[in-house]
C-alpha cells in the first residue's frame, strides 16, 4: 500500500525515542520508508533503538543527549544532514512531567525546566531544521502534546500548562511556516507507557471500561497518527491537533465503567491535590 511506504527517502528526527511513544513513532516512520535520526537522554536506549531500526533494514543513526541543551539539538540536525543530506520530518516527543504536585508548591526552577523541555526545545529543534533544510525544501512537524492540555488535572498543572503552550506554538508555527512546512500536533490520552504506569497498572480494566474504544492506548496508536500527519496523505492539514485518546473526551459513565478512574488514581498517587 502507498501509505506503508509513503515516506521513502525522507529523513526524520524523533526525540525521546528510546522507549514508549517515541520509539514506536521511529519504528512506524521507518516502516513507511523514512531515514531515521533518533535521540534521547538514555544512551543505551538510543543504541537499542538504532539497532532495532537497522535490523528491520532502516538507515538509522542516533545521538544521546537532552533536548534542554540547544547545542544537542543543533548536533542532531547536523548529524542528520551529514548522514542523509536532508531533514524532512521533525517529531518533538521528548517531554518531562515534572514538577508534580499543586502549583502552589511548585519549585520555580522545576517549573522553568518543564517549559524548557516541553515548549522551548520543540521550537529550537524546528528552528534548526528550518535553517538547515526546511526553509528551502519544506517539511512536516508533529509535536506530541496531551489530551490533558485542555482541562484541569490534579498535580499535573505544570505538565498540562506547558503542553497547552505547545499546542498554541504548533498553531503559531503552522501559520508562520506555511505553505512549505506543515506543523501539527497529536494529543494522546492514557497510553501504556512506563511514564504512565502508576496510572493504569492495577486499574486498566476499570479505566478501559469507561472509554468508548474499550481499552487504553498503545504507543503504536499514537505512532500511526504521527505517520499519517507527516505523510502526503495529510498534505492539506496544518495547525491541527489530533486527539488519539480512545474517546476520553466523550467517555460515557456507566455501571460498568468509571469515567473518573484516571483522576482518582492520580489523586491516590499524589495526595494533597
């Protein structure tokens, strides 16, 4: 099928790609024919992801580092250009969910760090890609946000606020960089990742029962949405936010399901909200 090789010959940078959603995105883009540069803080995880991509026949490189470091973002861009001669796709997935807790208790330095990683770093990486390739050749960007960016949740105020800012940044960049560069975001609901294990572990059945889709998400669910958004199949879509949440926004309360299970789990894990 065309969609399965829709990115042949295009070079993609994926951040936070050592596990979870980021790794699933890298693998999905690779199956669609993309050349991959992956990055994450975990050097071993980066090596494992690169090895897995190469094992499936993908031309892949990797670099360990933090997206909070502007020098690392430029290094990743230069490595991609040196290896593939282009940077067609950027997927900003790396994020931090710190600081947890009520905002009145939030440490100012931790608050700033959340915005550095979740908002400033995506902008900086897009700037790098723009200057290196996209300004003349075009491209596609997807920022990974969250379903929680539109509502209040206990103890995740810094995370959700920074992701709300990222959603607006997505729209702003789409307006500034079009028509040659498309910029969109995806907003996952609860996905089976290590980062979210404390939410779903031991409560997966009750949470899933309250979702119209009948299950919590898998990293591959988000990865397929990202792959579609960066492909030519979505060429008339920019500035959009795609919910990948199993129907979380429209979940129905019933005797079999608890529409507030996730919120209660958060409160139990982080009391005092």
